């Protein structure tokens, strides 16, 4: 049987757990870079275009945070602007 290891960090996007051991980095700048790439992936030609076509709209993220698993401490945070331009 395999060994179960708790990841050090988790990424939450719009309040839902998204990635484990995400490798994004633990600062706001690296999270912001990743979230913009992720948002663009829903547009035409992006790897998640099929999701947008299914929903009939582009589900751009509005909030994301990187959290330390053991303590629950938020180490990186991003929130979309009121009139976010993608």
C-alpha cells in the first residue's frame, strides 16, 4: 500500500479547493500570474474552452488564495477588481 502524504499548500479558487501542491509559489505576484493564465484558458483556443462552451459563458475566477494545509494560514491572496479586464 502507498503512503499518504498531506500536501503542504492548497489552492482555493472561488472558495473551492482546486489544486494540491500547486507549485504556484507562496506570494501574491506568482498567484496573480497563474490566475491570469488560468482565466485566459477559458477563452477561445484555450485548453478549458470546452467548459466555457458548455456553460455558455466564460467562468473567470473572482478570488483565489494559497493556504498552508496544517495551519490554515493564507500565504497568498488575489481578488478580481470591480471591473476586471482579462
